[in-house]
C-alpha cells in the first residue's frame, strides 16, 4: 500500500462544502488503494479572527469604558500585539486547526471512511519551547501508521505541536506544510516505505517565474529541494522553506498541486531531471527593497558581527550582504532590507556607527531583486555572464550583485523589475515549451 | 491563604470587555489575599455555532451540489445530529473553552496578574470514555495548587476532560459547573484546606421559587446540597445536579452569585441554617408534563423492569413512577414524561404491552408538577398535609402525588400552576421577610 500525506490549507477548508471537496481527494486516493493521512489548517480567516480577539483582550484594560487612553484599538490587522503572552496566543490559535480536524473527520466518517482526528499533542508532534515559531523535535509515526494500515485516515492538525511539558505550541508561517512533510518523514521512519507529501494549494505548482510578471512563465514538472529553497528565499511564495528543508533532510517527495483543479502539479524532489542546456530552473522577484551602504567603517575583526547583531536585536531582517575592503583600514558594507523595515533601521544604524567610532550610512530605496536559481549554475560556465548580457541588452542597470552556489541575484531599479524578469526568462530559454 | 475557584459561564465571557469584567472579580479576590483558580465556558454562542458547523459537515454529502436529497439542512438548532461521531464532536466542542482560557489568561496578564491556561487534558481532568457526557474519574490538583501558591492564577477549561488514552471528552450539560466544583475538591485533596467554588451566573442565587411564577419569592442565603439536588431535579435551573453531587461528596462549599451585580448570593452547603418552623427550603415547578397510565398489566416480577428498560432504550426520560397493585394479578403503573417525549413514546408503549401480553395505555397531557423541597420534610410532621390543605383551599385538584425523603410533589392541571405555587409558597411561610 502506497502512503500519501495530503495537506489542505485554510482557504480549501473554509466551510463544510469545501471540506467535503477536500475529502473527495482523500476518498479518491483511498479508492486507488493508497493509505492516506490528512493535515489541515484552520478554516478560512479563523486565525486572523482569533488574533484580533487576542489583541482585543490584551488591550481590554486600556479600552475599557472610562479606562485609560482608549479609542486606539488595532482593528482588522492579523498581526498579534507584540506584548501578548506567546504561550497563551499559541493555546488560542491551536484551536483553529483542532476544529478543522474534527470537522474533516466527520465528513470522512459521513462518507463511510473511518477517520480519527489528532491534535498536534495527540499526534506526538513534539516541539521546542519557542512559542509562535516552534521547531519540531520529534514525531511519533507509529500510532498514525497503525491507523493507516487498519484502513483508517488519521487527520492531523497542522501548524501546531506540544512541548515536553505539555504546553501547546505553533510553528509559525508555513507551519501546516511543515507538519505535512514532517509527518511523511515520521511515517517513513516508522517503516511505511516511501511517503509522498501532497500539498494542495491555490496554484498549479511551481512556475519558472511569477506568471503575473512573466506571462510566458511555465509550470515546472519538477524542481529540486535546493532550488525550491532558493526560489522561496528569493520571493517565490509557493511553499515555506522549513517544509522544503524537512523534505530535503528526510528525502520526502513533495507534490505541490491545485486543490480545485485536476492538474499534475510540481514535484519537489532530490534531483529534478533537467532539459539539456537549461542551467536555470526558475526566476524569483523581490520588490520594495532598500539598500543600506555603510562606508568608511573600521576594517577590524568583529565589526560585521556587531553591525548585524545590532540589527537582529532590533528585529530587522537583512537580505543580501556585501562587504568590500577599500584599503586604509576602512571597509564598505552594503545590505538590503525590505522597505517596511527601513523606519526601524535608522536609529539602530546611528547607535551602531556611534559604537564603532566612525563610518557613514547611506540609505537608498526603490530596488527590486531578480534571482536566477538552478543547480546548473554551479556546473554551467557563463551563466552569470549570460544574465548580465541579457540585462544590459534590455537596458537594465545593475546596482548590486550577489551569488550563491545555485543562484545569481541582481539588485536593480524597481521600475525595471518586469522588463528584467522577462529578458532573463527569455535568455535562459525558460519560455520554451517542453 | 484562602483559595477560591471562580467559574464564569459563556454569557459572562461573550467578548473581550465581558472577559475583562470577569477578570475584575479575580483581581478583587487576589487583592484580598486569596488564591484563585478560574474555570470558564465557551464564549457566548460558540458551542451552538460549532454544533451547527458539525451538523453541516455531517450532512455535507447529502447537501452537496447535485448530491442526494438535499435542501433539508437542519438550521439554527443547537442539537447535534444524533449520528455524529461523538469523539470528533467532543474534539470540536472542546475548542470553545480552550479559546476562553487563553483569552482570560491574556486579560489577567495584561493587568499584571500572572496566569496560566489549562485545557482539560493539561489540567489532568481525566474522565471515562462516554463522549459528550463523560464523567470525571480523577483530577490532579497538585500542579494547579503549586501555581496558586506561587501567586499565579490557573485558568482551566470547563466542560472538558481527557481519557486515559488522550482522547478529548466533554462533560455534557452543566459541565463547567462540574469542572469548577471538581477542581475545588481536587485542590482540597491536594492539601489546599477549604476551597470555595464560586459559580457566577445570571441570577442572584437560589430562590424559594421562580420569581416569575411567585413574585414574593425570596433569595435564600443558604441551601443544603440535598435540597439543591431535589430543587434542580424538580425544575429549578440554577445549577446542574452533577456539580452539586460533586460538592456534596467532597464537601465543597458552593457560592452561587450574580456575575454583574454585587450581591451576596446563595451558599450551597452541607447544613443550611433554617428558620424555626419552616420545613421547606423552596418550591420548584415543572410544566408541560404528560401522564402515562398503564392499566391491567400483569403483576409479575420483572414487569416494571421490562417497561422502563424499553423506554430508556428509546431515549425517553421518565419522571415520577407510581405503581399500585389492584389485585387479580394485574397492576397499574403511572409515570410522567415531558410533552416533547410523547410522540416517541406511543410505538414504544405498544411494543412493550404486546410483549407483556396485555394491558392498556392511557396518555393524558397538560400537567404541571409543584414540588416542595426541604430537609424539614423528613422531621416535621404534617408537611404533606399542610401542602394538600393549601392546594385544596386554592381550589387546585391533585392528580398524582409522589414523595421522596425531602420532597413532596403533586401533579396538577397545568392551568393551576401559578396559583398552586403561590398558595403553597404562602402556606409554608416562604413569603416572610427574614
């Protein structure tokens, strides 16, 4: 019996009818003779509603009739108040997935398919104590595998786990995908043989580029874990990195496919077969980037560490970093950040430069980054050169360049984003029909 | 440090502001130097909404576009479909209380009061496997007592528990009251000394009679567990019997009080002090009763058992039973049932009489039952006589009489309900100001 873990996201489970349609997928796999485990997210906007409720409770004293400043309630946003006790927030948010597992189990049972729901705790999804962004430490696949072998469908709550002490945790963004892949890994380790993780989403699969930016973008049949990780880091929003990392570590084949359409999807696997001569799997685009350039800073050991530790403490997420030594004991460090982080960054930079005893900060805004990702980058000579040539011919000026083993990224003017993507997409032959 | 368990129901926790007002009660007790544990129900109509969702999921295949009969969805009712898998229903419903505990803990933390939320499972509220109406088998009060002694407020989910195997259960109607009293008992057993269970409700306390029926009804300062049990059984809706039974068994003093008003409430205790000469604590009224009379049934061992086993199997809740042997080897058995059960009862009765090989069933409708409850009933002579006299003087005809050790109940015409209540209330001196 082949075993598959099927993961359905929140918008696929938004009401009873949508849950029923997900259940049809489960039943179809069962009819083919496969064993199935299901992972689900919270229904529709449930998590947002719970976060809103949490913020209201956290601010209830301030907003109380006649109590304090008042009137300034944060409405509509899905971001939890940073002061909220994280253990309690996770205790609250975990109820969303717990509702969906029970409802999905009911729908399956109503169709005559025996099903058993499992919260993260019940499934033995043990995590560390980093509430709101916990990491999975261990999963016990034995009980779930016994269910599957007995013809039952275990329905597991995504996004959540439990600490050794029994506290409920959540895994943060992309958590349900991670649950699904981690569960497939646990079933494999429990002796299930090869277990595929099917991630049902609102896209057909992974594309060579975002079709809204590059109309000739094609869906990939397969992509490697490595490439998917770089694509996601560089802005492709198909799957969260932690899920792909889990897949890579435990060699779980991941299939990304559309929840409402019968289409083949994209496999994320160890080695994706490539067409001859195509070095690049796909392109990713990040927009609204700011570039921070620190000049004339002391060229001494530990300086970079102090700069980026200071930024990390302030919660600033730093993208690419470039450092060059310009001689005379001074260096230049440049890095990119998202526009939304720029406001927070200025006082932090001033304090850092003050502590370093020198240097100057320049902040430029309005950049985009085009990244070409592919395992071929490391074996094919001239990939970078071909990319730069294509950009030059399209009249796109390059501000910064960064590379990794399987990626070349260029920082360009935001206005050139689409043009650059289309030019590079064509230059690497990604437009070609397969 | 005195320790108190404070229980807040669903309507008291319907939104952030209401939860904040409940938290004020907790903080007031903390300021007095008391240790506090909190038990909460699901917010407002949450449980009803979840039941509705469960019914939709259970019927999703029938109601699917183009799928089966359709159109016949049960809407608006809070009764779960009888076919629903009970384990999954409990898994679902338990999320309601889990949300409230987290939110209550946030509100307390926001006020600077350290708090820790506990699901039933986390609190070690172990039950049997009777999903939807589980009974508490054990509670571990040690961890919660350690919290309280460290100045923290444990906030425990009412209405829910967990089986030995880790399955989530719910306790059925009145479950959160039961949780609160059982928790107080567990804390006592863990060495906390006397622990009071404060049940915050939407009434001031327990009355000598329903004030809507008897305008001169008075709030009681105290009532005994025994009396409260009889009052609840006979229709007074202040607290559920299982909570009171727990209180009686573990000698937990229960204080019923209004959640929004500063009023003294009613104590439910072992021995309630009584005014000299007043034998009765209060009156209860049940309406919409039907009377079933089975005549000429064989007077043989096991006949009653067969009758009532048959009714129980059909889910009919039988109230008072009276049997009289009329001689000649035939007996008369009469019992009362609620009007809502009458439709289900006829085919059951026919089958039972057919099996017994004889007998005749008469069903009369439109009865009410007035019950006078008090420990004084067993020590005061003539209580029954005084009640019958009062009814006779008020022109109320008595259809059936049933008594227990501390109760006298009379079945009367429904139209005479109010008149009878007021006459008996006056006759027993319950109108008197204390």
